[in-house]
């Protein structure tokens, strides 16, 4: 026999430790706060050690509580995931948040292979306004920014760069590929305007600064506020566009776009963000593993 304390006391402790609040834990468990506190006291009595420091408020975990909580949290998550896996009709789809351009250009074309490899049902929330990961409205968010945020769990997915690309018909007008920077300067240029203020320098001006030549003083042939529209314009041969390498890698592989210069601008990386405190479930872990495989396919 394993000599474990009663499961309901372990469950009460896990919820209280996750919320660091007995009333919130009670609301989740559909119990009275006094009942949750009583169950935690029973667990502490069973173990012979305090798991919470109750004064001064707010409550905090003791060193023993900090050691027990993550082990118990992961164990209960594994049990819950296993039950979902074996119980017909109980599996809920995973909600994945991403930008419109990422959904259009990277995720959706790979969705069939992701579904085949994982067997997961997915709800894709595509919006350029970031969702609140902490509120638990999504299981996984795909974010593009320089450094991790202060909330949730952040895993580096892929480093990115802005590269100059053009349709094959337009690329033929260059004398060589990679094309000379001065030749690109003479070509029609597509502009994409970042909505995020921390990316205002990720544009053609920055690209020409790195090339050490002045950008031509003439209007762009087209300007877009949505990156996927700029990608479509480039494919249509409207002009040369400066776009995310991550988002156009399939277009390049299919021959719809050609990279016309080796010069590139370092861009914010893509991150996989999971909410805390639950963290990474087995299903989310399976999805993340497959997304990583898609990077090399």
C-alpha cells in the first residue's frame, strides 16, 4: 500500500496552493472555504508539517508546500489528461491563439499534418490583439516578441528575420539572384506597416541603412496594415516585400516567392506561451512537439 493521505485533502491543497487563496479554491471545488481549510489542516496533520504560512496575509507556501505543490499539480494533470484520453466524448478541443498572418501563412497550411500526427481537435483564435493568457481563455498562444513576458510559461519556438522576397516574374528582372542592393532600390517596393510601436524600425528604411545606401525617395507601390495582404501582393508580382522569413518559408519552398537578397533584419522571435499555473498538459505537450517537427519539414 502506498500510504497516501486522502485524495480529497490532496486535491484541496493543490487548489489552494494554485490560487494561494482558500475562498477561490473553494469556489473551484464547489466547497465552503471552511471545508477547504479543514481538508488542508487534515493533510498537514497527516504529514506532520505545515504547508502554508497563513500569517501575515496573503497566505504563502512553506518550503514543504513549495516542494509538494508542483509534484501534486503535475500528477493531477496527468490523471486528468489520461481520463480525457480514454473517455469517449470527454476530450475538449485545444484553443490556440495566434495572429491573422501566422494563422494564414504558417499554421493553416500545416494543419492537416498536425491533426494527423496528434489526433487533436483544435480551435484557432486568430486575432492581432493578444489574448489574455492568464485568464485561461486559451491553451496555447503563439507570440512574436523580443523577450518572454512576465506571465505564463514561454518556450522559444523560432528565431525570425525579415527578408526581401519577390514573385518569380519580378525576380527575373534582376540581373542576378541574389540581386544587387542598388537594383532592389530601383524596383517597386511593398510596404507593411507594423501596428506594434516597438517594431517601427523593422522596415525598408532599416534594410537600406544596413545596406549602407539611401532608400529611394518615391512612394511605395503598395502599403498594407496586414502582413498576409503584403504577402499576397508580393506573390501577385506587385513588388518586392520585406517579410517574416517564418511566414514565407512555405511560399519560398513552393516557388511562389524568391528570396532576392541575403541581407536581412533580425526580427522578434516566435514563442509558445502556456498559461500558469496549470502549465503544460499532455495534449498541449503533444501539440508543441508536433509544431517543433513542422519547423524542419
